[in-house]
C-alpha cells in the first residue's frame, strides 16, 4: 500500500519537477554574453574603401554644411585660407566643411578634399550604373557609360594611391595622381560628345568631379613638405 502511494506521488511530482527545471534553466554564459561581445571599430580616413555596397542613386542632396557641422571659428579661418589657394574657394569650403572635425593644416585639409572627391566618384558610379541597367538606354549610350564607369573607377584608385604618396612625401607622384583625377570626367564627357547627337546624362556630375579634382590639385601645390 505504501509502495503504491509512493509511486502515485512520484508520478504526480515528476511533471512539476520538469517544469521547475525548465523555468530556472538559463544559458551558462548568459551573464557575461554582452561583456564578451567584440567592440566595433570604426574606419579612419586613411582609406576611402567602404564596406557598404554601392546603393542606387538618391535624389540630389545639397552639399551645403548644416549649422551643426560648421567648423569652429579658428578652423573656419584656416579652411578659408587654404581654400583661397584654389580657383573655387566657395565650393572648396562647402565640400570640405562637412568632413572637418579636427586638424586644419594643409595636408589634413587635402586628405579631406580627396575624401570628398572619392565620395563624388562613388555617386557618379551609382548614377552611371543605374543608367547602364535601364532597358531604355540605347547600346550607344551604354558603351559611353561603360567608358565613364572605367574612368570613375580609375579615379578612385588614383585617390587611394595618392594617400600613399602623401604618407611617403612623394610630391611628384601626388601631383601626377591628382592631375589624373581631373582627366577622368573629361574622358567620360568625350565618350558622349564623340557620338553625333548624344547628350551626356552625367554632365553635372562630371562638372562636380572636375571642380573638386582641381581644388585638390591646387591645395597640393601649396604644400610645404618638411
């Protein structure tokens, strides 16, 4: 009789024990899971490479800096002085100000100008790629766009190499590379102008590229290497 009672109690309590164990079971490492998560390290301006894939172009956005990201008075004065060496001082200030967070010596400003140019090349590639995939684009237009895409890609590569030239104080190579970045938008425009009746859909984008490239070349010409 006692044995039967014991078996009955055991059968009744087993589900309760199972439920209790499941309720209090937690992962062994849950307490320090967050603590062991690796820190996210943001990239620096030493390279223009982006981990994010190129997105389809968005509607043009004004590149004028907002009041919240305008440089401090001292930085603004230094930037204005450096941009004064260029043929496009207003465009120089507007393009570089959004990237300005620290040093305003000529080399640092030049690197920011190169970063701004690299960003415009990325935008140009996104626009040209979208047009190239458009079914309504003719074969002649697509051939011209292919030339533009090759040119823009070369421009981005030259900017990467220009960073290395700055690091090694190779002023001759730096000048050569920055001069080359001016030619790439011209090559793109020529690809369209050489075709009778063909109008470049990238004319405004190429104008921005040429302006920013000439700004960087002018700033580099004002550098005094130690």
